[in-house]
């Protein structure tokens, strides 16, 4: 299934993509969040006849494909070739940081260049959405705790992230820095999360063109690893790292400015399109 949320910000309704059309799920679930993502909740949705669901007319705005995200966890330097372009060592265990949930926006919403920013950068990533509680789970059992997968744009401000004191979270959590979606593709439709091409373009130029095959730590390892430090709960999102081709890795570095267009995607999981806009007080 491809589950989604549509409507104005803060007023999104749950939906399902079927044959290229959005069907309304609000008669069956209140949101794509929480208990809806449990195995039993997804099974109930699978049992529905999509053709019987109300058709959503037009082309509504798509919101983040998961609502009420509790934790937005991210993995740094999880592609060896990205670590190299960043001038950093390949990690011996996952580098974990968090992104504020207030950064989350829809897949096609504008990206705001933050006040005082000079180094706003792009990062296409595979997102993992937890479907049932995971605590000290084995790597062999880890994927059974995953509800599905989505596209994540881990927008970053490199000066805030790397040139200011403290942790990376400051450069990762600005408003609009977490587009998620367009839809959540349930795990039964993604037989191998380690075989997914992913890419990103700015103003029509392809900068990132990678594959999850080259992750340092795969999805199962990440879910297991994180579950040793905290309980992962339904609706938590893990952004699993980016392949090479980010702006700071260009020679010379290139960063985003207002008025640009970004297009990115993960094969089978859809694509995002965003416009960059100037900060507004």
C-alpha cells in the first residue's frame, strides 16, 4: 500500500494511493499515525477495497506521509563515499543525531533558507517508519518492526551544523528542513530496502545518484542498534543517511539560495519537488 496524508497544513486527512488516484481513508482511520501503523492496523487497511473508498478530486496538497512523529532520528555519514567527500572517517558504529519534529513538512512544500544562512545544503535519504515497538531487538528480527519506507529530504545548514559549537542538531532542525513523503510504502512492497536507487537534482542538474546498497549500516542494523538505546515506537522515523553529491562536497562547494527548484526521489517510493524561498520574519 501507498499511504498518504492530504490537505492544508495541520488539517491533513488520511488517504491511499490507488491506480494513481487518491482515495480517502478518513472513514476508517483518523490519521496515518500511531496504532494505524501497527501490523493489525495495516492489515485492516489492506482488507479494504480501494475502489470502494471515496475518490479525492483534484490535486490536493500532500502533507507529511506520517502524522504525529514522536522521534525523527537520523544517521550521519552512512555512505562511505559521502564520508569521503565530507573529509570525515567512515564510522565504526552508527552516528546518531535527532532532527526536530517541527522541521517536518510535506514533500512538495517550500524550503525556507534560514535567517543568517550561507550554507543550506541538500541530502536525499531513505526514510524508515516504525510500525511496532522495538526495544533490544535483534538484527534478524528488526525489519518486522518496520511499517514501511518513504523519501526524506534531510536539508542541512552546514555552518550551523559544523562551524558552531555543539551538536549537529542545530543545522538539521530549521523549519521546513524535513520534507517527508509523498507516501509511506508499506514494507511488504519493499522486499529489499538495501537495493533502492536514490537521486537528487537542483535546477535540473543531477547531483546525487546513489543506491542503498552502499550503506555502511543497513536498515536492519540501524533499527536493532537504535533499539538498544531507546524504545522505537509506531510512527517514529529514521532517516538513514545520504549518498555522495551534496553541496558541500562539490569543488568548489555549492549551496542553496532562494528561487531554486529541487527534485529528489527513491525508486518505488515516489519523488519530492520543492522550491527554495527566502526567510520571512
